[in-house]
C-alpha cells in the first residue's frame, strides 16, 4: 500500500500501481444471478484500457464529459477510470432521476457521450435527446431489451470494448502517454449538488481533492488492502465516490457490488464488510426491520430484547470506547453479546465491521447510540460535496452522539459570529461548473468556504452541527427552532419514515409526518386492523394515536434540553402520501425540500396553526410510469401533549 500511496497522484496512476504490485489480488466483485464474479487488479486495468481506447476511437478527448448512469456495476466503475485515463471528466447520475432532471445536467455539462446500465436508463436519455442535441453516443451494459433496438447512436458496451482493442493495436503507447499527462490538479469528476433550493450546481473536484481526502481517512483508520467494502450507494453521491472509489484506489482493498437494491442486506451478510459507510436513512431502515422482527417474535424474546437493549444503551458505548464499567455490568453485557448482540449484528451483516461511518445528513442521537451500544464502531463525519466529505470526523474513544468530532488533518474550521461554519481543507472543490458567481459566493477571497451550516465547537473542540443556517430560526417568543433536530428525533421511531417540522416565526412548532408503511402495516396486521393502502392506513384513528405517542415521547425528551425545550411539537398531521423525489418533495439523496413542501402544502401548514381537527388536501402526484394524477383526502390534525422542563424526567 505504501508504494500505491507514493506513486499515484491520479486515479489511473493508482490503478497502474495496484496492477503492478498486486495484480492477481481481487479488486472488485459483483454478484450476478446469485454468484459472485471477481476481477483482479490486473484484469481491471486491462478492461479500463480497452474501454478508454474505445472512447478515444469514438472521439472522446481530454476535458470532455462522460455521463455514467446506473446502479453500482463494475463496468460503470471502469467507465469512470476510462474517462479519467484520457483526461476526461466522468459525471455520474442518480439512477432514479427522472428524464427531466437529467436534461439540465446534460445541457449544463455539454455531455456528448454516455455509458448506461440498462434499457431504462437509455430510454431516459433518448427522451431528453431533443433538448440535448450535443448527446451523440450512448452505450449500454445490460443487453436485455436491446435485441431489436436500432436507434441511431446506441451501441453495446461489448462493441465499444471491441473497437478499443483494435485502437490499442494501432496506437501502441498512446493511452499510457495520456495517463502520464494526468496531474493531481486536473479535474477528476463532476458531481452535482442535490438542488434543495434550485437547479443543481456542478461541483468540480480534482484528483488531489479526492486522493488526499481518501488518504487522510486511510491513515486515520489504519485501513489496509485487506478490507472488504460494500459498494451500494448512488455513484453520483460524494460519500460513495470517497469511500468506495477514492479510498478503494488509495488503499487497494476490495469493493463488492450487490446484485440489486433488494438484495443488499443478504449480500452484505455474505460479504461481511470490515469497513462500512451508510447515511442515516439506511441505518433507520435497518432499525425498522429489526423492530418489526422483534414485534413479531414471542413474548419471551421481546422481553429479552428490551432487557438487553436497555443494558446496552446504558453501558455498551462505554465498553466500546474502553471506559470504566462495573464488572457485573460487563459480565451482564457479555451474556447479552452471546444471546442478542452477536446474532443481531450478524442479521445486519455487521459482524466483522471494524469501523463504520455515517454522514450525508444529521443522525438522530438515539439512532446513533443504538448501533454503538451493540458494539458497532459507528462514527460520524462531517463534510459536503464541495469538501469531499472530509472536514471533521470522530476519533476512537472520543465519540459523542451530538457532535461530528474535531477537524481532520489539514482542515481549518471557524465559526462566524452569525453561527455559520466556514472552512479551508485539502478536499475543497475547484469551482462550480460555468458558475463563477456561485463559486465566488461560496469561496471568499481568502479561500474560506461558506458551508451554509450553523454550529459551534464544544469544550473538547468537537464541532456540533445544529442545522442548515437558513433553516435555523426562532419561534415567536424567541425560542431556538432547529427543524432538522426535531425531524431526526421523530425518525428514530420505526413507525415514522419522514418528518417535516415547521415553526419559524410561529407561536409553536408543528410537524408533517410520513408513516413507514411496512412498520405500521405490520403493527396494524397484528392488531387485526384492515387497510386498503397507504392513504387509508395513515388516517386510521389507531395509527394517529400511535404517531401521537411518538410525538409525545419526543416532546418529553425535548423538555430536558434547555435550548430546545420551548420547541416541542404541539400539532401534527400524517400526510396522505409518501414524500417523493419524483414529486419534487425530496432530493435524490432523500433530503427534505422543506421550503417547497411548505409552499406545496400551504393549506396543511395553516391548518396546523388553526383549531380545526381536520383539513382537506388536493395534490398532484407522479406515478412510476410517468403519468400524473390528483390525490384528494381529509387529514386528521392531531394535538400532542407537551411537557414543562422541570417535569421532563418523570414524564419520559
């Protein structure tokens, strides 16, 4: 690994180092039709060279953009490396993005070439082709559905590689020379922001940005080329690019692509990753599955689960961090490890995890503590696409549920008088593509990047993120209002899938809630409560009471917080539909577009601050096949009990 770190300042050079030093070692695996297929480092390099040569034959040149669209697939990883080998710039897309969203990026980046996973993705590109005349060539990986497809500009991955083999024979040494031209300061990739407040911006990241950030994590955690990593998150997300691409090529460990999104948990149990990364939404979903299974278990098992999880929450994190714990509690925890914690970690696929990270958005302290109490070394990090997700990280033995740790190596962080966090770091992006005004607004003349996040340093020098600066507000009486904090508290409960809090400038806080249809549906079935779908289930009186109980438990916890005790949730509503990125309510990274939701459902917001027990709603939705329709419903407005600060402990 030392040679790899020293020899490469670009990803293609790092690949060449691994092919030279550990050529026969497995670099990448994919599960296909139930069987794991493996590529060695040398095989990866050879395939990348053929693919890069095919792109060169097609006219792809240094500085051009290559669209890469699909799930985690080896050939799409090869596409990233092939583009970079020629000095080009890959632009990954979220695989679930609708055609209309993709059109803006194709025009903004002037993309002329695309490699896609399958027919679904190719069809999206042909749909936007009239608006994106620069797009000339599309190659597909999965041939299903293309047998009789003769659309102009469309061809298979195999044909591209075949053309590359012929080009290599006729142009010996040319590709190696292109790789050698590459430098650390060259653009490595362009990732688009989630666009919570408008059109997404193309974040230009250099090889240095990603390689140095990746190296810093590798050195911090002592990662080796023996790590097993699951590559399952969207390729367009910075977290995936840092942990399953940049660090893969820096450290030389093995990445594993699951068969499908539906098989991730099963595949993870087979792989047994040693190094794991997951955003809070994934950890929430896993906890929901655990909760459902325990609710369906026998009474004895449920009681054992409650008993040992109470113990784990009390002493598990201390044992993990090596802090003093009474001998009797340590012995009791060891029994819990044998009876509950080890089987539970195995069911989650985390038996071998040595270090795990979570990032992407704030994680609820209760959810964070749940995993650490099981003995899973889960830590929080802080960063954004513009910083290669490498700003702050928690160190072993210094983990707190409400902070993101101290700044990383080479990172400077300041908190302005306004509370906004500004920073300078090795991973700081080059620019926003074709947007000098936005670049100048984000990075000042001294090189400080304005994050837009609000926070502060605690007494130990750990950074605490409150919320997005623009979202932090005040209730009418001046009480601090941090909506994301309230939303995360609600989402800890398995019955709550999503929440949107309101209250800035209002007399009290309120919330819109999405139930988790799987968890609540299971709860309803065990009680013999019939329902005809999400909308019907969400408005059942017992379900409203179930959610009310969750809200009141959150209020009891908030009452113990001197800064947030005044922002308890007074009224809530269970929405008639799940919030959906296709309807513009969420970003592709599942972040709530709070302002958009507030405008779209303005009538519901006003009802939350009135006295009515119900409100009518009518909204347009987009179905999976692209059609739109209108949903109408009568929503119940629930009122939740609130607690005086002094009464919080006993109430909880």
